[in-house]
C-alpha cells in the first residue's frame, strides 16, 4: 500500500515539475506530494492493521511507508529534472537569438 501512496505523491511531483521549477516550486511540490501520500498512507494503515494492532507493527509499517514515499518522490524529482533538461535541448533557439 505504501507503494501506491508513494506513486501518487511521485506523480504529483513529476507533473508539477516537468515544465519548469525553481527551488520554491520544488519545495511546494515535495510538501504537497508528501502530505497527500501521508494522508493516504494513514488511511491505508488504519484499514489494514485492524482494530488493536501492536505498537511495534504500527511503527514498522509507518516507517517503511514514509521511507518508500520519500524514495519515490526523490526519483520523481530526478526524472522531472531529466525530462525538463531533455525538452530544453530539443527546443529550437528563440527567434531573437543569433
């Protein structure tokens, strides 16, 4: 379930950063993706762990989920950077440039 939550956050980051992105846009995309993924992870953990899960089980599941989300979001940021860089190379120079 953490993979699905992480992929949703990664998609949010990728589509927010594929065209342009400065430091502020990267931070906003990361925080927004993490918040959405985190809420989905909380709901998924609540649904799958049952009524009285042990504290260790909840801790392990939440730590693994957060790590998966962070890794997938990092990969999405790198992918967006490469897509943006390759798109900039493919575009012709501006009309006014000599």
